[in-house]
């Protein structure tokens, strides 16, 4: 029997936007994260940006320090996406 995956909110676009605004490549942001003790490789980070993996809270906390941003920056626009998901299910 085929199982349909449930679509959920994705902060990947915000992760990419923040990374690019701060002038980092995926490789460089992973190196920076590793300096803060986050064991991550580029291919894993790429999956976060593409919404293929859920990003751990520890990575979000560390990225907030690196980017000197607010937590809201990671969730920007997701309210609109949630509303669209709710409309799709009706």
C-alpha cells in the first residue's frame, strides 16, 4: 500500500535567505557551525534548506548567534504557508 507523506511547514527558504544575506556558502556556514560544536556536513545542511530534513533546534540556536538575528527571522512567512495548508485540507 502506498503511503502519502504529509506536507508540513518548511523554513528552508528562510535559512537560505539568511545564509545568503550574511555572505556564506553552504560549506562556510557548516564550517562556522562546526566551530560552535555543531557536527554538520554540507549535504545535511542542503537538506534543511530544501525541506528534506527537519532542522534541529541546536542548529537554529547556533545560527541565531552566527547571524545575530531574531528567532522570528527563521519563521518569517510561515503563518501564510500554514493558512494555505489548512485551506488545502478543507
